[in-house]
């Protein structure tokens, strides 16, 4: 296929917004932005100098690529209404197979930016991992070229590999952020300043950038300091959910340390 220049975005959420901006800022034309919510489509389309649509039937057939960026549970419903056939299609999901698009086109791909997206935060796309795959070699090359043109570090992965990275990311990002939230709750409960934890959080993150997490574990569970562990556990007697998280993670650290020894 020829070089991709004209893209229609199917979706207007966080991923679609960040990706749309980066593509637009690097010379790609965003032809249309689709969302069931016209106000959401309009907000992003105005920023990308594009046309907003809120019905699948309004999507034009003259784009070089139709880039789906939806919640995983929205694909089935949107694709039921999809009418364009044999146009290049790609999705940005970390967990869905590229073949979910196969019923509409034999020319389909995955274009998955491996990052956490929040609407209000700007991203540094320089060397950001971007996982790609495609049903046909020409489209794969186009995906690689498109990813590199927006500054990303493009990596070709199959579905099983991408799914494993997605699972690892849930532990490294989503679960870790929930633990930050628990730390915040503990501070709030005692009217303590959460800001005093930020240097510790940064130091831990910096260590992981230079060394493997398995080499950087610290704390009472690693030392198997039962006195401190029991003290912490007892202090949360009014919150069984926190106790459960604390116990599971402490036992996991102790087991990992024993296996290592």
C-alpha cells in the first residue's frame, strides 16, 4: 500500500486524543473523528482541524487508514454498524487480537502505544514503546513508518506477546497506582502530608530504571521482620481490605526472597 497520510479516528477518548494530536502535529491529516457523543467528537475534531461525526454511516471512504481507539467492550457494537469494506483498518488495544477487524477487511493491523494516558497530562513520545502487527506486509511497513514518524520506538509483536506486556503493565502501573492511593488514604486518615512520600516514590522509580526490581526489594517483608509485619497488620484492624492487600503482598515478597535464597 502507499504511504499513510489521511487517517480517520474512530474514538475520541484519552488514547484517541493523545494519538490524534501526535499524528496531526507530525503532518498526518485527521480526516474525521467519530464518537457516539457528538460533543466529544467536536471537541477533538476542532483541535485536529477535522470533521466530527457521530454515526458510522457518516464516515467517508477516502481515508488511507481507519484507526479504532475504543474501550475494549465497545468494539463489538461499533463493528456491527461498520459498512466500509476492504479499507485499511487498525486498532489501538493492548488485549484484543487484530483479527477482530477481519470480517470487514483482510488488511488490518494493531497500533498499540504502550503507555498510560490521562487527558490532562502531556506525553513525551520520544522513544515511547509502540507495538505493531499487521495481516499483510505492506500495511505492517506502513504501521512501522507511521510509528517512527511520531517519534515512538516501534516493536513488532504478536498477540500473545502484546497480551503478556498488557498484563505486566497492569501490575506495574494500575496496581502500583492503587497502592499509591492506599498510601494516600493512610496519610489522610491520620492527617499526614502525602507529599512527604513523593521523594521515596521517585527514588524507587529511579532504581527500577537502572536495575531489575528483583534486585531492589527492601522493607520488613524482605527482612522477614515479623514484629513489624504484625504491628502493621494490627494497625489496620478496622480495614480488612487493606489488611488483605498487605498480607498478600508481604507473603509474596517473603516467598520471592526464599526462592531467591
